[in-house]
C-alpha cells in the first residue's frame, strides 16, 4: 500500500515535471514564432512606410514640376515665341514643299516634252524608212519583171540559133534543090535578122533600165549608209541624254525612275525595230545587187556574146554553098557557125611564131593547086594568149557542083609586140582594115571591164564583210555593255545586301549591348536592393533588440511594482 502510494506520488511528480517542461518548451516556441511574425510585420510596415514616403516625395516633386511648367507656360513671351516658332516652321516647310513640287513638276514636264520630241522624230524617221522600203519594193518588182521578160525572151533566141545551126543537118538533107535551099536560106536569114533586131532592141532598152536601176540602187544605198551613220550618232546621243536625264531625275523626283525605265525599254524596242528595218533594207539591196549581177551575167553579158569575123561576101556565099567539113578549134568554130557551116572541133595546131609565116604573095597563088590553096588562118585565142592557126579552104562551086576555084579570106595574126591583131589579105598581101583589131581591142576592153566588175564585186563583198564584222562587233560591244551593266547591278545588289547585313549586325550588337547594360543595371540594382534589405534587417534586429530591452525593462518594472504592492 505504501509502495503503491509512493509509485503514484512519483508518477504525479513526473507528470507535473513533464507538463512544466512541455509548457516551457511550448511557451518558448510560441514566443519565437511571435517574435518572428512581429519582425515580419515591422519589416512590412517599414517597407510600406518607405513606399508611402517615396510616393509622397515623387508627388511633391511632380507638383513642383507642374507648377514650374504652368508658370513657364503662363508666361506670355514664351507663349508668343512658341507660336511664332510653330508658324514660321510651318510656313517655311510649306514654302519649301511647294517650291520642291513646282521645280520637280517643271523639270519632269521639260524632260517629258524632250522625250515626246524625240519620239516624234523617231516616228518621222520610221515613216521615211517605210517610204524608202516601198520605193525599194517597187524597184525590186521592176527588176523581177525585167528578169522575167529576159528569160521569157531568151528561149526564142535559143530556138532561132538552134534552127540556124541545125539547118544543114541530116533532118533537112532531102532539100537538095537549089531553089528550095535558096528559099530556106532566105527565110532563115529573115528570121535571124528579125531575131537579131529584137535582141538588140531588147538589149538596149534593158541596158538603159539596168543603168537606171543601178543608179537607183546606188542612190538608195547611199541614203541607207547616211541613215545608218545618222542612226548610230543619234543612238549614242540618245544614250548619253538618257543617262544624263536619269542622273538628273534620280535626286529630284524618284517616281520618274519608273518612267525612265519604261522609256529606256521603248528606246531599246525602237532601236531593235530600226535595226530590223535597216537589216531588211540591206537584204533588199543585196537582192537587187544579186538581180543586177544575174542580169549582167545573163544572156547579154560580154562573156556569152558570139564573136564574129569579117568575111567578104564572096567568101560568105562560098561558105553557104560549100557544104564541106573543116577541122577548126572552138574560136574559129564560133566564127563560122554564124554563117551556116558545120564544123567539128579538134586539137589545137601549133602557134605561129611571127606574122611573117602567114604572109602569101599574089605571085604564088596561080602555082597552087586546088588542094594546095589551103592557107593557115590565125585566130586569137584569149585563153592561150597567142595565135592558133587552122587550115580553111573556101571553094566556089558551079551549078553542077564542080569546083570553079578557091577564094582566099582575110587572115588575122596576133602581133605580140603591139598586143593587137594584124589583118592580112592573101589576095593582095597588104594590111587590111582594123575592124578585126577593133573587135580584139573591144574584147580586151570587155575583159578589163569584167575584171573591174569582178574587182568591184569583190570589194563590195569585202565591204559587206567589214560591215558585217563591224555590226557583229557592235553587237558584241552591246552585249558586253549589257553584261557589264548586269554585273554592276549585281554588285550594287550585293553591296546593298552587305549594307543591310551590316545594319542588322549593328542593330543586333546594339541590342546585345543594351541587354548587357540592362542586365548589369539590374544586377547592380539587385545588389543595391540586397544591401538595402540587409540594412533594413539590421535596423529591424536592432529595433527588436531595443524593443526586447524595453519590454524586459517594463516587465522588470511591473514585477518590482507587484513586489512592492505585495510587501
């Protein structure tokens, strides 16, 4: 029983001690929490008081500024000055803008009027070119009509010649009667005479037309060359003026750049159109020159004319009645074919070394027999550049066909020293007339003219080649300038891109720099705020310490008072 009481008392003591300990622990914990929350409250209150103080300070400063601004604005002098400044600036700006617009409009109108004048000049030039093209087409039509007439007429000439050449062929061998042969010979001569007259008339008329067409062609060619030179000069001047206008208008009126670009496009199109017209006219001139050359090389050319040899009438009758076959080269064959003799070609006999080999005296003629009365006839061969000798026997037959005697024809020999033909007569042995020599000189003159014509054509061809080379060179230069312009534009675009890239880099660097400065300021502001926070915490601790001292002093005072009252 006693032990149970002691156990109970011990338990009660333990419980009282534990409760006292727990009460003390709880009291200290609550006191710490109370101190912590009281400290937080005081900190918030100080921050709020500081904020209110800052706002009050800013408000007072703002009020002072507003008062100073109101005082400044209430001053009449300042107000008048501001009004006058605004009025002057607005008036100056309006005057400058009005003058700028007037100057730009006037400059633009002047440039547009100049461009309109140039366009009208271009239109007039195009109209003149069109008229020249029409006249060229007319001249070309005349040339084509002339060529058609020539080639229509040429088959008739060929038919007459073939008929005359084939007159003594085997197809007409059955006409052996003399009166039939005389009649046919007369008809053939009449036909040949008519054809010859028609050919001569057509030749002289067409030669006149050929000369007139050549003069017209030269006139048009000179006009075309003059036009091309003036066109090149005007093109250079227009390019220079256009560049000057672009440079002038670039700083004055930016909207005119689009107009200038369109005008430049129109300029390029007009240049291409005029170049095309010039090329077409050159083609037409080349066609005209080709037609004239074909006309010159046609059936009336000097190289295709039939050369004739002067033969006396008796010899001509003998040739018409002989019917013998003689061996001669091509030149002599052409001479005899015009008189109805059938000839066959052979190799060329040896040339004569001197004119004395063909000289025959009249005393030698009676001693010659019919077979021995064959003499060497020398004709001039332009290809061999010497004399070609052939044997020709011209015999006169009676009605029964017997040989009555031989008639000697003229003999032409070439004198190499004098470079001309010397005509001899076998019957008299003296020098005859210079008709054959004139024909030889005419042939030489025609040869020189042909060479001069070939040289002229060659020079024309070389000139055309030079012009084509110059034109190609001009085109290459234009392409080169175009490539250089494109290269400059690309370089300009690249420089613009580089400038924009540098601008972006600069702006990015500025943003980076601003961000770094802002972060630096923020860090500096945070450090200052932390320092201020530490200062406030320090003041708060000191204040709490002073508060605790005051509270402890109050408690001690109250305890002393209670002790005094208890005593």
